[in-house]
C-alpha cells in the first residue's frame, strides 16, 4: 500500500483494507467484465411525490447497491466461476475477472438482454445496467503502463455502451403501462403504476425495504427474490451491512422522520423559526482525470485499495459523522465518490 493511501486511511480513522489477491485467478487469456448501473438519480427521484419521499428514497438507494451485488453474483453463477472472481462492488458498479471464452461472451449478451427486459418492464427504461468486457492477461495487471491502458479500455467500453442503451435496434420489448388508472388507483409513491395493496407492487417492495433498513440488526440477510430481483430463479442472500443501511434520523418508534418533521426540527422556536430542510449534494472534482494521470493506475493493487477506501469514506465515514454530529439528517445516497443528503436546515 502506498504512503498516501495509508495517510488517507489514518486521517479518516479507517482500518487499512488489504488489496484483493488476484494472481490465482488468471488462467491464460481473460475477460475483465464491468457492470454499470446508469441513471441512478432518475431511478431514485423520477416522479417521486414529495409527501412519500422519506418512505422510499433511502430504500431505492439501497436497492441500487443490492441489485448491483446480485447481478455480480448471478454472472458468476452463470459463468460457472467462483465469487472470489468479483474484484469489486461499489456504488452501482462492479468488476469481475473471467476466462476469455466465446461462450462466456454469449452468456453475458443474454444476461444483458434479461437485464434490459427487467428495467423496461419494471421501470420503463428510466434507468438500467450495462455490461461491458475487454480482453486482458495477467501482464495487464502487473505493468504500470499496461494497467493504465487496460483501465482506459474498459472505461471507453463503458462509455460506448451509454450510446447503445437497451440495444434499441434489436429490442423487441414494448412498454406496457397499467390500464384503467384513475385518481383512486394511481400509486401515490411513484405516480406511474396501479395500486395493488396500498401502493403498487414495486413501491411496496421499496417501503418494505425501507422499514427493514431502520432495524438495527448486525447481520440481517435479505433474499434477492424478496425484492423482486429474479433472473432464471436465481436467489442469493444479501447482508444488509452498514454500507447499505447508511444513516437516517428515526423517531422513538423506529420510523423514519418524514421531511416535514425534519423541517420542524430545524428551529427551536416553532412559532417564529424557519421550518425548512436543506439538501447537500457533493462529489469529487476531476476524479476521472486524477485516476487516469496519477499513480493510482500504476497497478491493480493501488487502484483496488484507493477505490475501496474512497467508497468507504463516503459510505461509512460520512454517514457516521451524520449520526454523531447531525442527528436530523437523511442519507439519500453515499458511496463511490459522491453523496446526497437531506437534513434539517
């Protein structure tokens, strides 16, 4: 681990995270597979009614992380490789190392089609996940310039996929909207789908997840199919750890404070004080340029430790500060290199 990475961890009060050992994963020519959950902000905020926002914002953010991990594991299962081949899963992105076989590329293509269908049927194509892959060898992970070139290759491939979302030229799916919706049957949370039980089926899942996230259990497991993430009957248990749960203000009944209550908590004098909420959005400037030009991409070890430490800063360190110093805070999203917070003004 480099000096600046040790310093970074010590300043944040985080334990040093050991880089992933990948030398044993190589078997000749390989594929570096990348998954990218795009349209995260649309997924979380699109058509969301203010009245019910506090019920599902956090759950939808957690869903992004859960879905990303489920798909990474599902790919390993379909490719017949061990989950130790998953190099990273952070903030809607993952990377996997697999054998370079034509069969594997075909399997990835089929998985992409299934993912596209899932997002079209459930979320009308407002967001999605793209799968990209590039060929590589062990040398690409060991020599500085080779690894820099590899990072550029996979980044370029991800960017290309952004211009071909849902493979529209070959997409046979047609968006089917719920019919016979009126003011009584319209879901009050998403404002798109028809009510089934109190809310629509999908928003009911988010409400359920939101309630689970407020419970302070150390190792609560949740099956992926319980969240409607079902690909070919595949099911896996996801641990709802601190990174997924994050921090939100709750009352004595373990209920998430709605935004109206947060606004009231912004002033001591409820008669004359300002009742308002504040929104804080932040990310790291020029992160792509820094990664490209710095020693971070000299080798896999540097990149692995840096990216995971950075993610831990946003997903663990900042929410912990919120809990300790700013009680009236709602963490909408925190991970990767950005965050979105709502709190009492």
